C-alpha cells in the first residue's frame, strides 16, 4: 500500500476556551519553534473569543485528545486563565503507534496556583534544566489508555509544555536554547493559506500499521491518506467555513491518483457519513506531478452538522463545550 499514516484514533476536537481575538499565519505561531523536529503529526489552532469560532478542526490522536482534556481539568483552578494558541504533537521514534505525544499551550496562566493545586492532590514534583516539573500520572478515567506519567512545565506564566517525558524534555530544551522553527515544518505550513486559524500536518510512517479516523476501512479519510507522504489541512472560520488541503506523494503514483484525491477529500465532509448528502463543491483545485491541492466551502450550519456527527461517531466528545463565564 506504500506510505501509510499511523495514529491511535484521529478525531475532531471542539475546544471552547477563554481566548484572544486575533489571527495570523500558521508560520508565525508563538509555539511552532518548540515543536520537536520529525514529528508525524503536528496540529494547531488559534483560539477566538466570539461564539462563531468555538469549533476548531483538529485531526488528533487519542493521546493528544486526552492531554488536552486533562490540561483543561488541571488548569480549572486558575479562574483567570486564557488560552491563546494550542499545538498538539504525536511522534514515533521507531515507527508504530505514535507513543510520544505533546501538548503546547500559549496564553496567560497562574503557575503558582496550578502547582499548589497539583501538590495538594498528591502530584510529585521534580526539576529539569532548572525548571519545575510536575509528574502527572494517568487519570483514573484513562487507565490503560495513557500508559506513562507525563511532565507538566509552565514557563513564565505564558507557555505550557505537557506530554511524555521525552517530548517534554525536547520542547523545554528548544525553549531554553531559543531554537529556530524546524524548517521542514515551516515549509509545509507555508503551503497553506495565510488566513487559516486551524491546521494539521500529517507525515507518513512507511513501516507502521494504519489506524484511520474511522472504524471503517472505507472511510473517506482513509482514501485521502492512502499512498500519501504528507497531507496538510487548514481551516478558515467565519460566516462561511473554508477547508483547504494539500497532499504530496511520489510522482510514480500517476496522474489519476492525484486527480481522484480532491473528490475523496470532499467526501469527508458529507454529514452523516454517506447518508445521501452531496459532497461540497470543490474549488481552487491544482494538480501537479507529485502534489494536489484544493478547497471546499461550507456554511456554518453544514460545518456544525458535520462536526457534531464526526465528534460523536463512536466516541464521547473530547471536551464539553462550556460558557465563557465559566472561565474556559
């Protein structure tokens, strides 16, 4: 089957946080320079203040999904917290099931209040590179899902690093060294429109077993990923939702392979997973010898219907939507 994508369970994440109200190109992210090079999945979104931008399209692994939900629970003690940007990372050093995972959050946090709460609840504390590290054991509800302790580091009340020790160490080292953004990741994100506020970069794992977004092997996402080396997705929210994609594969796949990908991508956004609805209209399709790109447009109603179906297809929602007054 050629190159394959590996994950545990790709899902749509709907996040409702207290947030900022501006946007920028993905390449100007406040967190991008902390991402360890070589990760197979990197997904990010900016967090908007108005109700029209609560839903953010993120293709993510189950571990990333749990990290985000757990961080929300941990940060609940900080009633003034603000989330400005989130990046999720999943990686596998030797192929397989992406055991390494990382959550990066930019915003404003009360580090002392969060650490005191963790200490009261029995979390252990250690130190690495002069920084306080809280050891977060798997929550009771995720026993058997999260299999190792995670590190939580809050830097200058502005940046959160939360994930497996290996990934957290690399992210912290990059922070302390003021590392440059990984050039491969920057180049890939530069291919997305500048005005997207949520995005994904998914890179292939040639030797890994394939786990797709759906329990069905015939899922449209599976057809999009099949044979691809890199897939990038970006979403621009507004009265109309624009979803852009770009895919790279080996040129010997042939012209027909690339010509069929836009239709497979459009089929992903049929609400109800094949209930007779017509795929959205494709726009701006460009096909090259080793790449293809295009976009689809959805009304907010269409996008919400699709996201509700996707987020609940065999899974409980990752994060309950909460009001702005609750501090999230």
